[in-house]
C-alpha cells in the first residue's frame, strides 16, 4: 500500500514564464509614450471650421444670403412679376424639405402630389384672383389630400392628413400673400418693404442676442433666443420699417412704428415654430440645400409667417395707387 502523495505532486504546476528574448526591446512604461506605436494612439481630432455662435459658418452664410438677396432685388427692379416665380420655386423646395423631414423622422405618409400641385395653384391663382383664388385653390387641395390619403386605409389617417394640412397652410398658403404684395403698381416697393423689415429683424436679433443675450426667451423651444435679441429685432425692424415706408412708399414714417413691431412678432413666431418642429422631430436642419444655412426653410421660416401680416398692414395703411 502506497502512502499519501506529497502536496507538491497533487497540485498542477504553474507554467514557467518564457524567458525574454535577449534581442527584444523591453516594453515601455505604460505611463510614458516613448516606444509606443503611434498607430495605436487615437488620432488627433481634425480642427473644426470656425462657426458663429449660432453654429453656422458665418462667412459662407453671409455670402449665400447676399446672393439670394441680389437675385430677388434684380427681379423686383426689372420684371417684378418674376417675384411670383421665385415664390413658387421656394415653395416647392421648402415643401419638399418639410415632407422629407416629417417622413424620415416620424414616418408620416403625406399627400405629396396634391400639396405640391395645389400649393402651386394657390400661389399663382393669387395673382389674377386675389383672396378668392387663394381660397378656391386651398379648398380643392384639401379635398385632394383627403382623397389621396384614403387609398392607404384608416391607420394613421388623422395624423397624415393633419401633417399635410400643416405643410399646405404653413408654406404655399402663406406665400400666396407674398404674391398679392407684388400685384399693385407699387408692388415692388411693397415687397421690398416687407423683406427689409424681416431682414432687419433677423439681423438685429442676431447682433444684440450674440453681444448681450443673457435672458432666454423660450428655453424649451430655442435656447439661443434671448429677450435682448428680441429687443434688437424690435429696434432694427422698426427702424427699417420707418425708413422703407417713408422712402420707398412715400407715406408717413411713423407707420413704421406699427408695421415694424407687428412684422417682428410674426417673424420671430415663424422662427420659433420652425425650431419647435425640428426639436419635435429631433433634427438640426430641414435640409442642406444652402451652404452655411442648412435647408431653405431655415431662411424662409420668418418670411413665410410674415407675408400675410405684411400684405394686410400695407393694404390698410398705404392706399393702393
């Protein structure tokens, strides 16, 4: 009978570490970078292009904005009816951008064909028929949206039709009032007054907001907008309105104290509405067609909602020639 095995015999032997290669280079200290392969280090982040406080490439944005303004100015000073063509093209692009954002982010099935065709009809019918043409085109387009969506069944009907109505009323319907601005004999001056006030509002809001903005205006909608920026919009917009009404339309300068603040209010509202839609959809921009701006809707937001107010105010205050 054999006796118990010694403890050393019942335990597995630990593997003997291999002896280091005499010609190998010893590992470097982990806390040092000497001798470490550079390819294993994380790449240095590329330097981001400088942007403005609003997150845009400011020089590019200014260049694109000036180019767009130049096209509109030439059109108004040569053949003012070309303004309607510009509106129609912008309506198609803006509608398509909003359609794409709603479909990609929320899966909404929109009545694309009726809204695109009906939107063009609303804009062009406003030229010869005024508000009657707008109303007629709107009603036919609404019925077309209902019929177009019916073929897909009941699931999501209210959501999809409601989104189509939002796009239809937000973009082509509001733009149709921009058409009616240019119809009178002094239509070019009326359109320029409208554009100058809204551009001054945007510029003043950006400048004073960037320099002095400390009190958020609507933090849950657009955190970068401040009350200081809104004050700048009122100041610049009202100044632009007073000068435009006096110099372009030849009427009382103090009408600008009425037109300016009201157009600023609609312009800021349009900007906030677009910010709210993008925040709800979880996107930064509606599109990428304009370098330095994003989508065309980033430029149209304040103009679109201000067009009906501009048409109404100038119609009431400034007699038609």
